[in-house]
C-alpha cells in the first residue's frame, strides 16, 4: 500500500510538537559554517531580493547571476507537508521541496500559498532526483533517508545528490539509528487520540535486516455534523543504519564526509544516539 496517502491529511496534527524551527536554525547554522549557499536576506535587502526574483526569466544561462542563483538554491528531499521547507523560506533561502507523495505535496502547496511564499514543490522519488540546475545545498530531515531500505537505493540517491550539487555544495541529512529502532521503539504499539482523528501504530522490528515496519490504523473525522470517522490503514517500512554505513555510502557516492552530529545534543554521536545528522560536501563529479 502507498505511504502517506490518508495519513497525509492528519500528519500535521500528530506532528504539531515537532521542533521544525529548531531544525531550521540548526541547518541554517550548518550552511553558514560549511556551505556556499546564502539566504536572499543576507545578499541584500528585501526589495533587492524581490527585484532579482522578478528578473529571473531574463537572466542568461551560465551568466554570473545564474550561477549565483544555483549556488544559493536549497533543495529538500522528502519535504512532506512542507513544514521544514517553510522554515527555511522564512530564513530567506530560495528552496525547492520534493516528495514522492502527491497528497503530502498538495498540503505543502496550500500551506505555502497561505503563508504567502512562492515555493516550488516537485513530485519526485529521491532515487530518481532530477533538477533543472545544480543546487548549493541539498537537505533531508525527519528520517526520510530511512525509507531507503536497500544499499543500492541509498547509493543511487547519494550519487544523484552529488551530481546535482554545486561545486563544494553541502548535503545535510539525518537518519534514525539501529539503536532507536531496536532498543527504543522495538515491537511496540503506540496510540494517540485527538478530537478529529486518532491512530494506532503497531511497530515491528526485524533485527536481521534492520527493517522497521509499522502499520498505521487511522481514524479521521469525515463528517462534522454526524461525527462520522473514516478508518484507513497504511504500512510503512524504514531501515535503521549505523553511522559507519552512512559514511561508506557518502564515500562511495563521491562525496566528502565533513562531520556527524547527534540530532538531540548537537554533540558528536554516541552509541546512544537515536537520530544523527550527517554533513557532506561535493568534491568533484
């Protein structure tokens, strides 16, 4: 069954405590420290940025202006409903969001329009990433990479990332560790109830192949007057990874590993790290 179809409609409800703003500050700090991309507000005042945007169509390819735009472009893989995408846009970054789920992207587009943000969203499988130009930064957060359950899928995605990165551009991604799936979540059942929706999450972990399967049973209100709820079921598969595996994928894809950071402590990862950020750099095609 397809993932993030019916769940998309209630995703933001159950993710309302996710610290997207904190993630945005952290990623922006990493870009400032290691990257080549700069937000529009850092390149000039708002009026200048808006004037430049209006003249995009008139900029010749391969001109200094066009290369500047590519260098400052940020692309998000697995953007979902666009919450993190919007956080980066608020910080002045020219960002494109990509995701496989049409339903998630539909919500992302509506949210961007309501926020008055002109953001391009593309329906793409990250294993088939296809951009119209290079980007100075490619980022993936909220364990989207864990949905790649085969070595070949991770390698192909990372190779495409390297291909579409601007020279010395950054690839910033996070992933859930084997420790999190095996020791923290394990074989558990999680349930949560809200006024208009609820879910039951049945989790199963296979330690042999490090695959985490979770079956989501969702009950969402579909008729306010008669209080009718619709039941739907989705099955998701994610794979837990060790940092050593991710370093090897980065290397084989032709990227340069810079550092890894525990997502919670922002310190070097330990055996107890549940989610880890990896920062890598383009170093030649």
